[in-house]
C-alpha cells in the first residue's frame, strides 16, 4: 500500500534483508480474529510484521518526544530518501562538465531528506485510517496515536519551509520547476483511491529532481534531462510495483488500489518491460549528452541489476519484495558513477 516515499523498511523511501522484528511488548492486542483485519492472519504468537522496529538508533539516540517525528519522516528507513535523491544527483552530474558541484550535491541531499519526510507526513495524514487496518503500518505514529493530526500538520509545515529554503537558493528556472511539481506532490496520496496505477504518479513525483538538477546547473531544460526523467518514471513504476506486492492482501481487503493488484500473477513480464524502458531512455539521454564508455558500462551494470530483480523477485514473499526494492540503491549509484566517470575521462 505504501510508496517508497513512505518506505525504507520506505514519498518516499532505497533501496536487503528484513530488519529485526519489533519487541512483543510493542504489539497491541488484535481486536479481531486471525485473517479479519489484523495483519492477514497474524496471530499473537507470530512475528510482528510492523515496519516500526524498536531498539534502533532512533530509540537509542533521540529524546523520547522527538522519536515519533523521526519515524513520521522515515529517518529510520532512508531508502526512500535515496530513491528520491538519485534522480536529482543524476541531473546535476549529467549537466556538469567534470565533477558535479559539491554545493548542489549537498543542497539536493538536504532537500531530499526534508521533502521525502514531508511526503511521508502528508501520506500518513491522508492514510491514517487505512494504515490502522494494515499489519505493516498500524504502529506508525499517527494510527498508533503517538502524534496527533495537528502535530503532524505542524511538522509538515516545518519540513516544507526547509525545503522551500533549499529551493529558493537555486536559480530561477529551478525554482519554477520546483513550484510546478507541487500539484503532483499534493495529489499523489489520493491516487491509490481512484486508480490502480498510483505508481505512475509516484514516478512523476520522485524523478522530478532530474529536471531540477539539470536546470540548477544550466539554467534551462533540454532533451537529455527529460529523457532521464522519463526513464526514472519507468524505474519507479517497476520498483514500486515490487514494493506494493508486500501489502496486496491488506490492500485488497480495505479497497486500496495498486499496480501489484492490477498486474497480479502476471507482474514479472511487466517488470522486464518497465526496466527495459528505463534503461533505453537513460541510454538515449546519455547518448544525446555525449557521454562515453564509462557511462555505458555503468548503465549496463544497472540494467543487469534491474534484470536480476525482475527475474528473481518472489512476488508472494514480502521479505523478498522488500529486499529487491531496497537493492535499487545500487542502481542509483551505478548510473551516477557512470555519468560522473564519463565526464572525467
């Protein structure tokens, strides 16, 4: 049910093994019988499937009042931040003559953290009633009552203010593009209610940084970043379809739509097509930008990793779906290394 912007167990969260389960004391009693709205048949003796896991760095390092906000922003699960960040870094690197500008790299990293957190917060506000009915999400800060809706809204505004400060430090073209995506950002949390393809809308949101990253360097758009962006949309469509298979039983029960439900047992050939389209569009972007052999080497390795995901994922094993989803961080690094390496040779 959740997007990577909300993931990281992730508007999320890569990005391979399942994290340790939450302590038994954190699991509330099931108000209904097995298979009737309490985690698709999870019994009191079964391992807790929640994506909130106690005893991590959040519990160890942060004061108790701050912990729910860290979890609301998914700071404990950074994969969604990486998946949001990489397209922006790709756009910066593609436009650079040699090394990407380190100031832009740092600004986009900060922007990805706060905007992914803002997306998670907005999604959790919109989905709080659904999340309370899903085994994996029922212990998140809003459905568990750790924070109120008003507190979450205030936290959302704080994150948006930091994101706006980052955006307004860029040039005019980047500011305009950053403002243009706000309608997509605001509409995404509600797409799972009206279409079986919310993953497309997630892709349109999550890869917008490819356009902003390019314009932050050049001041204007051109064909390579648009192709890079479209390739990212297909990439997201693939990895978030894998991710959505974790929640398909609960999603079907509560009436939430996803590409995992739309494609069902026929998902695998579609994953090959999504990832092939992503690789082809990225390759065309690199060719139009005049990139050399190291780019093609990085792209080839990224394409092999995507092929492995599509070939090996077990869509009926939530742990394997999560592992394959998280592995997309490697795709991000491979493509970035290929672009940067091509400029340096």
